[in-house]
C-alpha cells in the first residue's frame, strides 16, 4: 500500500 | 529524518543558492545548461504536486516551496534576464534522449498512473492535435510493452509482476483515447473533442 508518509523524501 | 537526509537536502539547497548567486552576481549564465535547469524545474513541479494533496511536515513543505521557487527563479534568470549571455549552442544535449528512457522508467516503477494530459481530455473534452499525437505515441509505447512482456514470458521465461500489472493498467487508460484518436483525429477533423 502506497503510504505518502513513507515517501516524504524531497 | 536522519542526518544523511538532512545534510543532503541542505547540500542541495546550497547548490541551488550557489548557482543562483553565480548567475546573479556575474550577470551571466555562460557555461550553464539552461535545459538542465528547465528539467530541474519540471522535475520539482511534477514531483511536488503532492504539496497540494498531502501535508507531511513543515520542513517538507518549506523545502519543496524553496526548491520550486529557486528552480523557476534560476530558469527565469537564464532565459529572461540574462538571456543574451546564454549560449544555447553549447547547451546541445538532446533532452528527448533523456526524457524517453526516464519516461519509460517512470512507467515501470510507479504507484499510480494518471497522466495530466489524459485527465485534461476528459476534463476539457478536447485536446489540441499535437497533444493527441503525443498521447498516441505514449499509448503506443505502452501497447508495445505488452508485446514485449508476452515475448519475454514465452521466450525468456521472464515475468516482472510490478512492471506488467502497472503497464497493463496504464495501457487500459489509453483504450478510450485510442478509440477517439482513430475515429476523430486520424479520420476526422484533426482535433479531438469528446462526443
């Protein structure tokens, strides 16, 4: 599941 | 957040500031690749659309805004303010040679595929002719990949779940577009407008 909070790298 | 990422982001910020100040102080962008800066601005714009959809942290939002603002400021310096000092002959790398593989890769490794152009067609009900041709080749590229996966499955016995699933989903997005493309653009008025 794509979790935006895991993918918070700039 | 960890020290590596924080220092990395700050180094990135420093680099952007150095470039901006160099152009601003020397009032010249000689030796700078304008295309690269445009690509940076495009990358930041496409990647940071989530500024409007999800809030992660103050740091995250502030840094994204700073990156975006500085990228566009740099591009405007190069192409507007100090345009006379920009020697485009030396800035000769072929952007499409970069964009095509990157576009291909972005199709393979992604989480969802919602191209804004397709959205625009459904939203505005029409697209300029060049946009439809652009989308046609984008869709054709997807369709050809299905063939590629079939070939690799039967010949090389290779199967990559992520690539195939996301690729099939993406290609399905294009089906209605292909129908409109062939019935309206190829046979019809050269401009696509939804019925």
